[in-house]
C-alpha cells in the first residue's frame, strides 16, 4: 500500500470552519475622516473594479462613468444619525473632492 505524502495534521486543519470575514474591519483601512468647511466627512475610495454604476458628481455635475475610480463621501457628524448620513452619501470625482465641497 502506497504512503500518502500529506501531513495528517494539515488535513484536520482544513476541515475547521474559516472565521467569518469582518467587512467593517477590511474597509476601515481605506475609509478616512476629513474635515471640510467645519464639517466632518467619511471618505472612502472606490476602485475602477468596484465602480460598476454611473453616478452624478455633485462637484462638477458631470457623470462618473462605470469603471472610473472615484470617492464616496458622507457626513460623519450629522444630527440625524449614522443611518441618515450614510443614506445621503454622494459619489465624487477624486479631483472634484480635492478642490473642495462646499
């Protein structure tokens, strides 16, 4: 009978369930907080691969086409709470965000 070259300890480990991914922790590294015009904003980049829909940039009022890297920004200090701030998030061209929302 032929011998197996695999370690038995390794096979047992592969059957263990994988820990659940913490999406919040993964995305927190990309998200940052900025202060603009006395307001605090959450800013998160969107890569070319993640950009699958078209959006209207509030800075220049031009379309952000699918496949174009850009930013998503939402208030971090709104009085209506986190859910309302997240619901009112906007997609910005990176350049438009740099030159400043008002």
